[in-house]
C-alpha cells in the first residue's frame, strides 16, 4: 500500500522537473564562491590577523585561569620582547630577518629575535619541569605560541604584498 502511495505521488509530478537541466556555474563563479579570502581584501586580512592574535592571547589567559596559576603569564613578557629587535634595528620591518645581509646591528637583531622566540617555548617547559605549572597549561601555552607565530608569518606575507 505504501508503495502504491509513493508511485501515485511520483506520477503527479510533471516529467519536465526531472529532465530539466540545472544551470551550471562558470569556473570563475565557483572560484569566487569558494575562496573569498583570496580576493586581496585588506579588511578581511586585517580581521583574520586580529582574530588569530586575539585567539593567541585568549589561550594565554586561559592557560593561567583554568589552572588558577599565573606563572604561565611570564611568557607574555617574551611576546613583548620578540618584536623589539625588529622595531629598533630593522626599521619596523620584518624583511631583514629573511635576508642574508649582515652587519653588527642586523646580526644582533636576528640573534635577539631568535633568543626571544626560543624563550617563548622554553619558559613553559622550564616552569613545567620545576612543577610550577600543570602539563595542560604548558600545552595551552605551546598552542598559543604556535598561533602567534602563524599570525606573525601571515602578517609578514601580507606586508610583502603592495596591496596593503
């Protein structure tokens, strides 16, 4: 009986609804629909960078608040120190970090940037080794640092483009 009802409902639908071709989208329309972030929109890029940076800081605070221990906030000092060599010795640009050009101040800036970045990883590991923080807080700190590094790399890539 159910089969006869289904057959009866199908028979009432006109055949042209089954056979009408769907309009096809062009390849350029599909690209526009699938990749809105690749359209060189400065506001979209800026919003994405702000979201990534905010997520990193949120994880930094959560690592402290969840375990009710504020020792992991010591890593935030290193987050402040990492861009300082770029501002003082690189003229505010990150282009010198990728170049092979040398010199006293440029090499010092590269060394200080690397030391600050390694310190951002080392501080949570040292605090965990000294049993001052929990393992979960250490991994949250590492995740926060990873997101911050991705933010800096995305900013560096975006600053190389002339569209900004």
